[in-house]
C-alpha cells in the first residue's frame, strides 16, 4: 500500500468540546455503531481531517485534511504533514484517476498509482469494516462534535480487523465512535488507540473527523 493510501485509510482530528453528558438513557452502543456503519456505507463524498499522536513504524502521518469522493472515478484533494527522517514535510496532494500528484513534488518515484479513496470510502472499504468490527460497544454519553450533538460509543476492534484496515497494526485496538444524536444516525468522528509496539514505547492515538458527507467535491 502506498504512503498516500495509508494516509487516507485512517484519517483523524479532534472535534468535540467539553465533558460528555452521561445522563441517560441512551440507545445501546451496538445499535448506534450498526446504524452508523449502515449509513456510512452509502457515503460517496466527505471532508476529512486527521491527526496522529505518537509514532507508528511505517506510518508517517502527522496531520491530513481534505475532501474525497467516489464519484467520477474517485479522487481526493487536501494537505498533509508527514514525518520525514528527523523532520517533517508538508504538501498539498491530489488523487485523480488513480494517480497521485503533490505540491511540492515530494511523491515523484515514491508513490505509485493508488485507489486510496476506495480503501476507506464505500460499503466494503476500511472505515465500514472498522465499524462492523467494533465489539463490547457501550454508549458513554453525549457530546458536541463539530457543532452538533453526538453520542459517544466506546469499544474494541479485534487485531485481525484492525490489521485489514491498517497493515501496521497487529493488536486489538481501543476505539471511540461518535454517532450523530439525531437521525439518520451518521458516523461523525473516530478515536483509536493502538497499543505500544514495545515495552518502552507509548500508545499511538489517531483521531478522525468526517463532515460534509455526500456534498460535492471539487478536485481542482
């Protein structure tokens, strides 16, 4: 899988404010995640914002922000910040017709053609599989996410499912999924904690915000 494909599989950024309202009753966590997975399967376009706290070997993403669509052959555009040796590099990227271009041209000779968007959007792609794989789901409360009420569900995803979404992950992961409080239920945010790869390392945290679902995307 190419670097851009990896960046677009698990896309993350914080979007909630304040402490959760834990006064119930709330819908069951499994029900909320199931409904969110069902609705997300039909999403054709989305604005994503993502960030990573920690170092996952082979996964250089620090931050990424952009828009993606499955329409017209699929594509994405946005900005990324990735680790590069002891420093990091920021660049704009466009994915169109299976080809990746960046400005500045950091990708030449290193990033092959890719179906990055199709790896995370669609009824059988990575984010849908991740939602389908959530176990031990428990509704933890209500929060404000990107200006709208959302219900937070905590759970776990087995290693086999997590690895199928991101090859660098080989252990069970802890997740929190935010689902819109008002119907139809929408998958709006994700937090993931990956266990440390060694005894002296820290866990890696990913956060993902998804807005503008099914809105038109201009790839420029």
